[in-house]
C-alpha cells in the first residue's frame, strides 16, 4: 500500500491463532484491523490450487466470516465517512463469504 490515506480492514474472525496472525500482519502493514471476534467459529481460510492443468480452483471454509454484523459494520462505516477529510473508497471483497443479511443489505 503506497500513498496517502488510511486503510481499515473489517471482518469477523474466530478467537484463534489465525486471527492473531492476521491482526499482527495487518498492523505491521499500517492497516487498522477492526475485527469482530466470534467465540464459536474459527477464522475462515481459503486454499488456492493452481497449475497448468488446473487453472485456479478455490477451496474455502468461511468460518466466522458470514457472521460479520451488519449493524456494527454500518455504524463503523458511517463513522468513517463523518470523520473523513478526503475522498473515501470502500471496497467490499469476498461478497460470497458474507452472510445472507449482509448480502441483502448491500
């Protein structure tokens, strides 16, 4: 990530080593991690299989990702927009891993 501005990453993760690793990596890159921690589900993961005869295949375990709270996300984004003093870009990646309520809201 190069250039001015802030980057904030929103997600729902488990209470596990993968979530801790993700948090540390994001923070080391200067990205603010706003992670909801789910007590019963693990952090989601994805294995990407690729090769000349495979193309690209994804094997995904969504884990806690679909549990991202719609209201909490909306409140956080509204707060970000209100305090912004420059243009804001919101990228919603991995939409298929969102829960049905969040997908319908978007």
